[in-house]
């Protein structure tokens, strides 16, 4: 299995845990609060509890890559929305 395949499996497992049976649309506020907690905690852990580095990584690394992934999804689906 490639590392990309492993990343996809990890992401899907994380999604299942974050949703925890909740509907992502109907329960959007609660789901997004959980996502906020996960992202914050993981950034702090990866940046050795340095909140300045965690915020910098969010702004300079994480957000641009998330935007790229969303744009890729839009291009693959024909940008239906």
C-alpha cells in the first residue's frame, strides 16, 4: 500500500471518529467544533506546544493545502456549486 493510500485511510478513519454518528449537514456546528478541537490539538502537538508556531503552521501551511484540496475536488466534480 502506498503512503498516499495510507493517508486516505487515516483521513477516512478520522472522519468517522469526528462525525461519531452525527449528520455532517444537520449537525454541522457540533461537527465543526470537534474539527476545530482536533486541528488545534494536532497543530500544538506537532509544533511542540508552541502556540506561535502552531498558528503560523495553520496560516502558512494548513490553510493553503486545505484550499488546494477543495479546489482539486471542485475541478474533479465539475465545480457544480
